[in-house]
């Protein structure tokens, strides 16, 4: 079904009525768009709030994943940067910005993942 004839017919019918827009099919569509916008903005605000909370609770010996995909263990936490230990055998460390940490891996999750054994 085409919307154009309906919109044109309503426009001709309600030329003298300034509130005809609110009785037509455009009001429910406008309401749906507004509701979707509000829900999406609340969702992104919630995600930002959780990320900042996660970064403020960051502490030594937490296993983290950066936005570049680097997996490491936190050695020190400063105001804006974090030092990660990325290799246990050579004790390699890198400095990354605190904002680049995207995920803090829970200890239960890292213990539950099976490690591959080479024979």
C-alpha cells in the first residue's frame, strides 16, 4: 500500500484544520521514533556508566583486554594509564591508556576456560 495517496488525501481534507496532523497516521509514527531515540540514548548512557565504573574499580592483578585485543594482567594503575604484564615468561610489560581497556575478565571466567595442552 502506498502512503502517498493517503497523505495527499489527508492534506486536501484538512487544509483548514491546523490540528489535522495529530489525527492522522503521522502521529503514531512520530511517537515510535521518539520512543526509539530515548531508549537508544538510555542504553548508550548505561553502557558508558558501566565502563567508567569498571575502570575506576581496576586494581592490581586484574586480567584485562584492551581495544587492540591485547590480553594482560594489571601491574600498576595510574590516573590515566595502566601498566600491563603481557608475557609471564619474559615479564614483558606495556603501558596503555586506561580508556583503551574494554573488558575486565572475571576470575571465574578465566578459570572456567580450558587451557590447551601440547603433547
